[in-house]
């Protein structure tokens, strides 16, 4: 896998993770306003974005496991970092939203 391919894969991961992050933060705002059904819908949409990001990541892992040389790029590293922090954010948002539900 050449550098251009890994860079494009990195952009794909960043895009999906970024979409998920935006939806998660919007879900928290909905929960703050006691719009729990809307918050849950946004969490589900964010989960799908994360699944899509993981699919792109799995493509990379599969190629490496098959013995392909992978040329790393800063964009790919950024994508991996973005995905990891978004998954953490998802876990936190789910807990925060549960707390808002208990308080209402």
C-alpha cells in the first residue's frame, strides 16, 4: 500500500470519525434539553459512522496481515487518533446522557 493510498484511507477515517464526533456532541445537547429520543437517534447515527471508520481501518489491517508493506502517513496517524478519541467520546456521551435521563 503506497503513501497516497494510506493518506486517502486516513482522510476517510478522519471524515467518518469527525461525523461521529459531531453527532455525539449534538446528542449531548439534545439530552441536556431532555430530547432523549433525538439524542438516541444521533448516538445510533454516530455508531454507524464509527463502524464505517472501522471498516476503513480493517482494510489497512488486513493488507498488513497479508504481508503488504504499508507506507505510513501523518494523515493516517491523525485518522487513527481521531477514531480512538471519538470512540472514547461515545462511551462518555452514553454515560452523560444516562445521567441526564436519571435527573429528569
